[in-house]
C-alpha cells in the first residue's frame, strides 16, 4: 500500500532516542560480562521516568515476539497442542507472560486476532502467496496475513483477520450471481467487478481500488459508499473517511517488490519493517531522505545494504531483532 500518514508511522526524536537507550541497555544486561554496577545503572535509568519504563517494555515485547511468535512455530503450537481451544489458551498465556498482552490482547479487535490464529489461509512474516479461488478470482496474501474463505450458496465471502490482501475478481458462474464480499473487523466491502487491496490497521481499514468499484459498509451502520478506481479510503466501525488518490505502485508487493516514488526514508522503512521480524527504526536526522526505484522483497537485508550504498546512511544492529538506519 502507499505510505501511511506521517502521524501513524513517524517516531518523534525523543521517542527514538529513548528506544535506542532501552535497546542498548537490553544488550548490556544480556551480555556475558554484565557487572553489578551495570545492573544498578540500568535500575536508575529505568526508574528515572515513565518514558524509560515504557521504552523498556517495548524492547522486551519485541524481543519476546522475535523469539516466541514467528508465524510457523506459533501455528505449529496450535496444530500440535490438541484441541484448538486449549492451544489458543496456551498461546495467549505465552503472549501475556512475555509482555505482549497489553499491546495485543486488550484491544477491541482481540477476538479477530485470535480467530486469525486458527484461519485456514495464512502467511508468516516476509511471505507473499497467490491463490486461485474457485470462481476464477485471484487472491494475493501479503506478509503476516490470515483469512478464511467461505463460498456458500448465496455469498462468496472472504474474512480478513490481519495483514493485507489484493483481489482481482471474476464473474460468478452461478445464477443468480453471488456477491463477493470481504469482511474486516471494521465492516464489509462488496466487489463490483474490480481489483483492489484491503488492509486492516488498528482503528480503521484501508481500501485502495485499482479497477472497477467497491462498496464500503461500516460494521456499525452508516450510509454505504461506492469507491471508484484510482481512489482509496479509510473506514472505521461507524464512519468512512474522505477518498484520496491511490498510489499506482501501492500493489507492487504482489510482484514481490516495493516501488517508492519520492517516498521518505522513514515511510519506506515502516513499509519494509512489515516483511521482517523485530524492530526496524529510522533516526530523525535521516528520516526526510527520499527514495525512488524498485526493491525486491526476497531479502530485506539486501535492501538495507542497498540503502547504505546509495544514501548517506549506515545500518546499526544492536541485536538480531533491533536494527536502525542512522546518519553515516
């Protein structure tokens, strides 16, 4: 999808600096040569402000997610732990004890997240899949996506729980023709002979239409709206935002690439971070740098190396799961 609004993606300089301090303290405390004086200094830093404590919780959460919640091991736990209900309960306990509970499970869409763990179709982080549907439609699943497909007697339904999809629809071979709809936690999208992308994000879902039209109906009511080709829109439970121009390169991911056109570096890294586990940050002093070109998604480390070769930046790795791009 196109770059998200700056308010959604960009870290304030103070936030960036404190997060970096927290990550550096994490490296010190996990080192083989950590000394009592180091632990005492960390305790003073941790107690100094609520911002320090919040940053520490974020670093612990990213560490726990990197170690315990990559797609395949999590799903394997679900598949091998016996009844689905028991497996989900065990995975929830793992998340809560590892520090992810507050961020992940006390949200309004928690039930959708749990349903996604048991979804029939899914992709782990960094993987893109293409599916041929029974009616001839083509469906692409972006990184970290989960969904169910339910083609019944009166409806062709895709339930999207997490991640992002791109859908190129085909006419239904049955008579009367069944509507093709995509449900997210925020509402229902009805395809009207079209090609479009859908991505739930926090309190809203982002829809981008590339061909045809799509009808948007928020979950909690309100007047549905038709979105034409070339437009994108955000909608929540009971509201629909104003349309704006769709990025013509926004669906380049279905060809396994990102294709920025004068995109800010921090926005680009926010997009790239979806295809790798752990934290990928951008220092404020280089956030404004602009990118153009085509970047294959098969190897995100290779993309980072290309940034070092073409921009005045360096890639700093505090851990396998904590990487930042800074001024050279």
